[in-house]
C-alpha cells in the first residue's frame, strides 16, 4: 500500500469514528489533502475499496471503513491516544483509597472504564483456573450424599453435593477424602483433567464418586456469574449504529448471556497486553457490527482479571486503548503499593 493510500485510509477511519458519516473525496481534499485533486482521491478510494478496505452504501455516497481497514488502522496507522488531565484525575481518584479491599476495587474497574469510554464495559474476575487447591474433603450428609469442600489459596468452595453409594461407609468417605487431598493438593483447578485417569483408577469401585468430584472441579475452573460484571449497557444508545433495531438485538444477544461474555472476553492470552476483536471476522461469537477491546491485568504475580469494552466497530480505539492502559497502571501501582506495605509490616514484626 502506498503512503498516500495509507494516509487516505487513516483519514477515512478517523473521520468516520468522529462523525459516523460516510467520508467523501471532497471532504478529504477540503479538510486534509488540499494539495491533491478530488479525482485522484476518488481513484485511491476506489482502489482501497477493491482491496477490501472500504465499502460504499450508495454509488454516489462516501466510503466507510471495512473491518479489514480498522485492523490495518489499529496495527499500522493509529496515533497513540493521550487522556485529558480530567480523565487521569478520575482514574487516580477511583483507586486512591489504599485501605480498601483490592477485590472490591477490581470490581469497580468496569464502571471506571465505561464512564471514560462511553461504551459498555465488561469485566471478568481473576482467572479461577490458576487457583491452587490446598485441601479437599468429603463430608457425609446422609441420604447417600456428601458435601465436597475445596480450600484454595483465596476461597472455600462448598456448594457441590456428591452422590455416594449406600455401601460407602463413613470410614470409606474419610479414606476418599484423604486420597483427594493427596491427588489434588497443590494443583491448580485447571489441572483436574490432567489427573483424571489416575484419580479414577485409584477410586476403584467408587469411580462414579470421583467422576462427580472432577466435574465439580471443572465447573469451579470456569468463570462464575458473580465473577462477570457488566457496566453501562444503556450506553449503546449513545451511538447512532444502535438506532437500528437489528444491531440492538445483536448487541443484547451478547450482553444478556454471561456465558457468551465469558467466551468472548475470558479466553485472552495473558501475554497480549491489549486484545482487539473486530466483528465476527475475528471471533464468531462477536456480532458482525461490534468490536471487543480487552486487557488482562496482573501485578505482584497476581492475576487481576480481564477488562474491556463492547461497542460498535466504529469505536474510538485510540481512546479505549489509552483508558485500558492507564487503568492497568493504576491497578498495578495499587497492588504493588499494598504488597510493599505488607512487606514492611512483616519486616517490622520480624525486627521486633
């Protein structure tokens, strides 16, 4: 692609993001490329359309960017966004309470992102798959059932009941508990599948009990409804794309299902700082008229969750990415500050 084509593509994307109005060759030459003829710009626009970067609703109308154009724009042309002093102050203020519980603060991130971007924000709490099991036990409850209790580094899970055979005595249940602790102690919830065959072999005649235990472990490794937060769903109506009832239905089909949100947002690669999915081209679960931009945060060796926005493809990507980056920095500083404070407390105790 020539430099001039790149420049025109950048102009079209920027103009369309700002105005939601198809961009004409006349608008480009009058506002941006005053030294280039309108005929030349029309030819370049036609060429970009042939290459798949532009579409045209009407033959006499202006062009709008295609998903391919947005992808090229984000990766090659987009100017780095800078937040205003007011936005930075808002982020700083949102995380200024150093004494508040970190988990509570993390849940407020979705609201901060939605307020600053004017898009619907989504958040999925820390990755449950990486929680390590400290202990497991089965507590007989009578009527052929036992309560499975799993202790991890951050919580106690005790809402799974396991069916046990009538022939399984309390002593057998106690022995099964000892075996569970031995098999799974120190392992992450996500590793349940890896020891499934060994565990089933160890349980012999009580294989069905172990099968239910493993299914419970798998369910805990998936994001729970309470770990998925949605903020600002009404903000879609601030954008002209959602004057179309079909687009609204597509959007609602995603945000009304926490399972869908988890599929779209919760499978990000921790190594990728910012992840952008543009319509169904990048992810079949994303409506063709939507984009999803997310970031997975971590600090002090702790996963802090995945956060982002769902909005129209005509999204202000520069602003969104700048918000996600700055929120990530604020969270990192908060957690690192708490970790350092705890280290200092422990040091003082040791000195005493």
